C-alpha cells in the first residue's frame, strides 16, 4: 500500500470521527427544535454544498475538523441571520434560535457531540476484538529471564493490577505509565494465588529506531474471547482509552510530558498512514482502522469536554451557571469569552502544526 493511499485512508478516518461528533450535535439540536444553519465537514473554503430545508450541508477544503452551526449559537442575543439570499431571520425572536430554546434542549445538543464520540469508540472497540479474534488479558504469560521484571520477582501467571497506584484495565496502559517515568523505578502490583504482591521494578532503556522506550520484559496471556467476553474486554479497552487521555493531559500540565510530544492533525495523519502495510489481510485492515477510531474518538470526546471557552465543555459550564443562577449570562459577554477561547485554541493549533511539520522535516 503506497504512502499516498495510507494518507488518504488516515484523512478519511479523521474526517469520519469528526462527522460523527458533529452528527451528534445536529441530531440532538433538531430533536430539541434548534435550527441548524450549516452542517460542515472540514474547515476553510467550501468545496461542495447543498441546501435541504433550512440547513446547508457542505464539505470544506481542510479535512481537520468540521462544525454544526446552530442558529444564533454564537450571537449576542440578537441580530439577523440569513437562511438564503431572499430571507433574513431575527435571531432575538426566532423560536428556533439556540438561546431561545429551553436549557435542557441546549444542554443535550452540546453534550451530544462528545457522547457520540464515546459511543463510536465503544462500538469500534467491539469491532476491533471481533476483527482480531483475540485479546490480551492482564495475566502475565511470559516474564523474560534476567529481565528487570524477573529480577524484581514477577513470574508467569501473575495478574497485573496496578503500576505506581494506577489500576490497569488494558495491557497497553502499562507501557504508558512506564514510559512517563523515563527509566525511574516503578511499583508493580500483581495478584498471585489470591494474594496481592508489590515489586519495585527499574525499566531498561531500549532504542527503537530514533526513539527510546523503556521495558521491564513482560508479555501477556492472549485468549480467543466468546461473544460476552468480547463485550467485556471491549468496554475495558474503551474505559482504558478514556483513562489514558486524562492521564496524558495531567502529565502534560505537570510537565511530565513535553508539548513537543503532542501531535496535531498533520502528525496524527502521518502516524496513521504508516500503520497500513502493503500486504494486509482484510481483517488486519479492519482491526487497524478500528484501533485508530477507538483511540482518536475517545480522545476527541474528552478534549471537547474540557471546560475551555469555545469547546463543548466551556459551553456546558455556561449552561450550568445559568441553571444555578436561574437566568443566562449576558450573551454578549459569553460571546466575547468564547471568542477569546477560540483565538487561544487557534494559537495552540498553530504551535502544534509547526511542531508536526518540524518533526516531519527532521
């Protein structure tokens, strides 16, 4: 499979996840009687658009996002909006305008985007396990002789419970907790013959290409799950992705992870495109795509729920304040706050884009 085809598939995966997010906003907005002016996939200039009812559906040039423009959502509580060239709408009096709908309708319309991402991640976690026909458990199946884990006292048959106090839901978590410590000793808690035991393990540094990784020398038992086990392990894989996103954010805020380690759309697409091999069987391809969707969709859902102005989480905070006060915050002031948040997010995106491009050049 050529690099170009891989990049195309990666863009399609990214766009699909954004589409589901915006679809959540769209469906719950319509259900709550909120008008939708435009439903767009991508950002920037329009490549294609059509209008059905009072909504414009469009595809835009840059496949790095999308939006569901609800009527009056970012207005200052008044003004005019144009549905077409021959008609204007007074947002202040239109019952379909976002700020004129009941609070519960606005709340569900905003929350639906992240919730649809979580649902998508959970569905594809199930598809991922079905496609592979196997799943890694947290039971140690192989502890390499003379490895840090073996020397510390870990043995085959131990069930991994936690690393540095972090409960392990999925084996992939262990690698993250070990990596963040950058070679420092970690406390590994296991279950052995019904008893909990703890061991201090010092990971060893291993070079993989241009990257340095840290390993303790363990492998996990793999099983072929039945239908109910598939659902069980899919839920824990999904929950693990949510945990890892929060952990990564905390590590970034506390300085454990450098901003240079973040990837934006350019870096994500580049990484995704490299995961498609030239001789992949159809089930390998489905598993690869499914794994990417689980990771990215869970991440997008969490990131949008952060209480930052202009994001869904920021809007939910304003709705919560309105519910407590019994009246909305001045729409004009709220609009300015969201605008400031949007500007800051765009500046962050510029930094991340620059970092992505510098990595590619390097």
